[in-house]
């Protein structure tokens, strides 16, 4: 019997932190990763544009016969998830809902901090997801635009990174949040440093980890998990020259990035 | 008599530093600025893609009857200038050549530093332009990926910015460059801080300033300068929702950004 793959996409390289968690949680699964490097970033684009892009990529992956789609991109999760869920024949998992659910589970005080890119914070997607689950939660948010370039530069624990983290996080720390959601797929790379800055009393919620757990639970519930004796294969597609993706991607995956193929979505039919 | 406008484009907001210098040098001129915010950044895209985008934007501006086109984007200047010059009926000015020329004029030691985005540095466009003018020049380059997000965040002279500048510039300083080219349209915002870090013995070359001078010289030579008693109008077009452009752009232009119109290039015919 042939087992289908798990499809994962992001606007670029950030979703690899989600892939990394999936590889760790479900090492037996094959994965197809799509990084839309020709059109990164999504955060500055209009919802209509992002929905169209997400539809094109989903269509590309569905044709390659995936059994589940992970939208490993906060912007696309915030705006395109309802459309994708309605139109695709497989389960669709975003990165916002799992992180929000975990935050609600672990908070004691109900005072939850959320950090992300300017676009994610402006969209209020996490705040809304958290309030839906726990209407009396108090959600404090902070955009941290420099964290993505710091992670991509590999400056994940130097003086610049620490100073930047202090500037961004001081207010949340002083406000006494007991839980902090890392609401951007790049941030898991900065997690040890962020944990240090926030101190031992603040629980960090890693959306990548929670998303991997959700994927595992859904596949288990549907009887679609591959036997765990197997060893998964991992394929990577990007929409523009792979050089930058390979360089930064290897940093994200600890050097384990395999072959990366450049593809054109123009030749594909879209579903939306 | 109606005077035509100067057309300027960039992948996003960075080219506004070039516009700012043109407004200062030639306050009588009308300008049309195009920021390709739907497709920013260009630095990660293939040359073919950037040439196509540049052609689409040039076509849009030519239809609005410009008398000169400024490619206020390092990536597009590096790859699309020959194509645009061949195909357009007006003079085309990039940002690389003016900066390179100025660097060659002011250096005494012939040891010239160039900083820019990873893409610009990888393209070697400045090194080649400098060596063409002064084959015995020694060009030392350094990519400074965090400078763009720092400028956009408005962190142009805080502790994080200074520490980052020290990390990026230390080597060039120790190597004894006497001239440093700011090879990215965002960097003029960081200029006072960079000047401070490099010290009084290093001459900074601001590509935006040099580009404005070149524009002025070309228009003067062709008798196309508007009488200086006039006061120029400035229009802005962007290819995606203007909110982010307006916020960051006002920081770049000191709050003087006028109305910004969102346009779709899909409806336009292209020239390339």
C-alpha cells in the first residue's frame, strides 16, 4: 500500500520550523513542502491576493496526492483557512488555532501575550482565536518585526538579538503575562533566548509544536498514520531560485534540508 | 506649456530616499513614484522575474508621460537597466552607477567599502561598476541584511542599531577603507549613525544623493528642467494596499507623503 504525504506550505522558509516539528513527531511520514519564495512575504499583501496564492499552492499539492494540508504561514492561516477548508478534499490545519488552544490550556492568570509580525498582530487573528476559546482571557500583543530578519541572519542569541528582545518584550513582561505565544513560524529559532528574557514564570507556546501535535491527532483519528517503522521522505518545492531557501532552510532544519525543486505555479490549474 | 514628470520606481518604500533627494535638488519638478508593494522584495527573485516586473512598471509610467525614469532600486538597477535603456524612449538612470562614480571621485587610497542587501552584494554590481571606472580600486563588500528592517522599524539610532552597525562594519573599518558606499536605498536613513560608527576619516557615498545629481545633470543637458519658480507635484502609486507604504513612507519623507493610489499592473500592457 502507498501512503500519501503531508503537504505543508508557507510564503517562504519560516514554515520549516513547523516541518521540523512534524518530522520529529511523525518521523515515518512523507512530506511535501512548498515555499512561495517568488512571492514572499504575504504579510504585506491584501487578503484577496493571499487567498489566491494559497489556493494555487493547495492545488499544486493536492495534485501530488497529499492526505492533509498544513498552512504553516500565519498570514495565510489568518485569511485563507475558511476558503481552503471549504474547497479541499483533505483536512486543513493552520498554525493559529493550535497555538491559541494551547495558550488557553496552560494559562493560569488568563493574561496571555502574543508576539508576531506586524501583519499577524494587526490581523488580531490570535486574539480572536484565544477569545473564542476563553472569552475572559486578556490578550496583550506586540509586533516584533526584527525577529524574522534576526532569525534569518542566524543572530539567534547574540547581543543584538537579546537587546532587541528586551525592547520588544519588556512591556509584556511588566504587564505580567504568564503565557507567551510565539505567533510567527520564525520565532521557534529564537525560543531559548526569548525564554531567557521572559524568565521562568512565563510559559512559551510554540505554534509549530502545537501544529505538529494537531496533525498527529487528526491523522491518528482518521487512521491515516503511516506505520511508525517506516522512514519518511521529504521533498521541497519553491517558486523562485532555491539558493536563498537552501541557505536559510538548512539553518532552520539543522542542515537536514534535502533536494529543493523550483516550480512554476503558472503552469498549474488553480482551484479557487 | 506642460512639463512632464520624472518617473521613479522601487520594489517598495526604499526608493523614497531617492525621491527625497530629487525633491530637494529639483523642487520644481513633478514626480510619479511607483512602489511595487505587491511584489516586494526583488532581491530574492530571479533576474528574469525582476526584468519582467521592471518592464511592467516602466510601461505604466511611460504611459503617464514621464521625461526620465529613475530605477530607484538596487536589484532592478543591477539586472534590468540594459533592457530598460534599450526599450524606453526616455533616459533611464539607475542607482548603482552614480554611487560608484562618486566613490571613485572621492577615494584617495582606492580602498572602497560597499554595503547593501545580501542580493545586491551577491550581484557584485557595485564592485563591477567601480572597477570599470577605476580598475585598480580595491573593493571590500559587506551585506547588512538587518539595516533594512531597522530603518523600516524607525530604529535608526538606538542601541540595537549601533550594535548591529558595529558588527557589520567593524571589518571594513579595520581594513582601512576611506570611502563607504551606502548601496541600498534604505541606508540613507541610517547615515548619521553609520558615519559615527565609521569615524571622520571615512567618506560616505549616498547613492540617493548622487542619483538626484545625475538626474539634474541629464535634464539640464537636454533642456528639460522645469523653470525653478514652479512648485512640483508628487504622486504615488503602489501595487498593493497602501497602509504599510504610507506608514513607513511618511517616516522616509518626514511626513510629507501625499496621496497614494493603489493600481493593478494586470490591466496594463507591458513593453518587455
